[in-house]
């Protein structure tokens, strides 16, 4: 499902409540440096060829108009959320857009959180890291503990080394939300010993303030993906819950 607008919603989010979305990617196509087998935007190759990214000025104008409209109509907003048709940090003006968004949030909805859903591939870029430090909820994905396993579930475009991502995530000193997809298919099984144990070891190294474990909820581009129930996921992450980690489980 592709977002046709730069600012959309608010929509009811399983994780974030009433969420006003910001799509920093093309409005008629997907742009991502992953090509996840479960991506609700479809495969990268099925994009519609639209590569134009909104500028910081366009996002600021669209966001302010929407916030003004929502405030006038009394529409609640719990989160202003960067999500959309791909990886938001690929927008070259991401840092400026985050700064503008925080300022507009402070003016119109000071109690709302600013959230960024990112695949974490660009957290080592200084401007991206600094921007992510400004938001309330940097929600950063790590589905697979090794490059070989990531190739099966995330299909990165170009080089991807989870150890480099982990080193960059360490700089958050735990002040971020780790997001992990749990699914099972021919090529990948989140519950298998080769995935689950090493993933838990990464969690222990990163010590995120919150972990969001979720499963497929919408049509996926790859066929044959199996979801997990909330009970199954709770059982899988039980050792971490016992160790005191704050884990949200969304089926
Ligand atoms: S990182 Fe997100 S947008 Fe990119 S392919 Fe994966 S699910 Fe889709």
C-alpha cells in the first residue's frame, strides 16, 4: 500500500495511537535500501518509477497546514510519525525536516510524540544520528542477527553488516525502541535457534528502552509467509521479559 500524500492521516496505529504520518519518500513509488519480503509497500522493482522526494519546505508547509486543520477540528494526535513508502532517512533533508517537525509539534500539539520508523541502516551517518536523538521515539529495525540471514528477510540493496549497525546503535546508550518482525517462511524463521538466540544476544548488548515485536498484519509481496500469534511471540521472548526488558508484542 503506497501513500499518495506527504502528510497523511491521522490513522489508528497498533503501536502509536492516533498517528499523523509523514512520508518523506516519493508519493507514487517506494524508495528503500531494503526490500523486505514482508514490506507492505511491495517489492522495490514494482515501484511506479516516481523518484521525486519532497523538500524540507514542502514538508513543513504540508505539515503545518494539517496540524492547523486538526487543531481547529479538535482531532487528537498522539504521534507525528515518519513512516511511508520506504526508508525516511534516505531523504537528503531528513535532519532539517525532523527539526522543523519538532518545532511544529511544540507549537500545535506539544503533548504528541515525534516518532521515526527506520530500518537503522543510516544511523552511523552523523546528521541522521543527531536528528534521531531529537525525536521521542526512534523506532529502529533489526530483524536478523547476521548479514546472511538479513539477505533472506530484508534483502538489503548493497552492503549490510549488522555488526556495523549494532556499533552505531550502541551510541544511543539504550535510548531507542528496537523493532523486530517475527515471521516464518521457507527461507527464514524468527523462532529458529540460528535467529532467536543471536537476536537475543544483540538485545542484551543494546539494552533498548523498549522492544516492539510484531508480525505480519497486511498483504506481503512474498507468498507463503506465516505469522506468529501473540502467545507464540510472548513465549519466544519470555527469557528477555524475565530479564526485565520492556517488550510490546503486536500480533
Ligand atoms: S525497511 Fe520498511 S520500507 Fe524498507 S523494504 Fe523493509 S519494510 Fe519496506
